[in-house]
C-alpha cells in the first residue's frame, strides 16, 4: 500500500483536469452514504466520509473513505484548521491501494468544486476575483477559478494583515494583479466573482452590496453557527448548492432555512443537476448567482482516483 504525500498530490493534480474529473463524477453514478458528522466540542468536528463508484464490486471500480477533523482553534497554534487522511481502496476486491494526505486532497477538491460551479454560474468575461480570507484554501481557490474564467485581477480581504501579505506575494509570483484592501464593501461592489473561505460566525457579504452579474462562492461556514453571507444576499441571488445536504448542513443556506428566512424550495439546483445539464446555470449577464458548498465524498473520491491513476501512469 502506497503513501501519497501532499507534495505528491500537488505534483499530480492540475485544476483543468481536476475540474473535468469532478464534472464527470457529479454527472455520473457515484454512491455516497450520509456522512458521519460528530461535534466533538464547540470548536472541533470529526467527519467520516465514504463513497464508491457505481457498479462496485467490479473491475476498475473504486471505493474510498476520508477521515477529516476541523479544529477551529488551530490557527492560534500556527496549524491548519482542517486535517485529514484519505484511504483509497479497490472497488473490485476491497484491498487498500493507498493512503493520501487528506488535508491537501481536500484543499484541491474544494477549490475545484467551486471552479466547476463557477463554470456554470460566473459570467464568461469575469476577470476580477475578490478573495475573502487568506487561509490555506485561498491560493487554491484563486488558482482554480482562474482555470475556468479569465481571472487576472485579485483583491484580497482578510482580518489578519500578516497572512494577507504572505499570500499576496505568492499570488504576485503566479502573475496575478494582486491588491490588498480593508474596505470590504467597496471590494464586494467591484468584483465579478467573490469567493469566501473563512470561519466567520457573522455575515461578511451583504446582499445590498452585490452588483448585477456577480457570482458569489461560499466555501467556509460549515456549521449552523457560521455565516459568510446574509439573508439579503440569498434573496437577491439565484442560489445553487453542491449537494442537497447544503439545505440542512453548514452555514448560510441551511441557517436561513432553519430560521425560516429562506425556503429550501428556492434553491435553484445542485451541482449534479448542473453537470447533467438538467439546469442551464446562469441565465443572463445581469443575474446574481450564489454557490454554497458543504463538501461531499463524491469530490474526494474523484480527486483521489485522479491522483492514483496519474501516479500509476507516471
């Protein structure tokens, strides 16, 4: 059984290929049981996320399980808030094939899911991205969005200036026109795509700030105590989710539904419906679109398979 490191994953994955693999997965027949979600404490969550390809057991089939912990106090210790391990197994025999760095796999697949959604929901000419948050996901999200839209200008807003400066230098080295800001309202009003990956417990993106044609990508707020966008943002946007679980799990959409300020029936479609062509995505250049992801084992397994098969062919 092989051990695949974070560096291996970085080397073997690229966003155009990963977005395409996710497109096939969400349009396909993956089996995804309800994940185990355990709140260890107010600041710690443990998840167990299994999935397998349809038709297993069969030659060429796969099954996998991710163990992931979210410890929100880790930032104060200089550690990532998300830590995980992924076990990929043969869907024909059940034999383990490899253990992967689940933290890095999660970062790449999360960003690629947002990019896949943006391919359906962001304007074709979207070139200015506002990144809210400067954690480990931020550079992945920026690069992934740039793989599906002509993103060249990036504005970065973050509560911690030191983290912003560090990320800014990395992105400038990648060739992005990078700007730091402390005026979130102005940044929201001017961006074509807004991506938020924070641990905020109060809304950051205000609906009244959103301009026609904007696409909002909400990645953080993974429990019912967290918000990245307010009720007005949901009301003004055509809302899409990665899976139907986003109606009951995570922040933003699920929080508003639970509070009775937004109806589950108002959600336009999930990512499988978009990938299968059952919903056309963005309808016009003036539409405000919003995508909320809570994470799904479909994307973990699709990303793990891509890593494994590329490793076998390298």
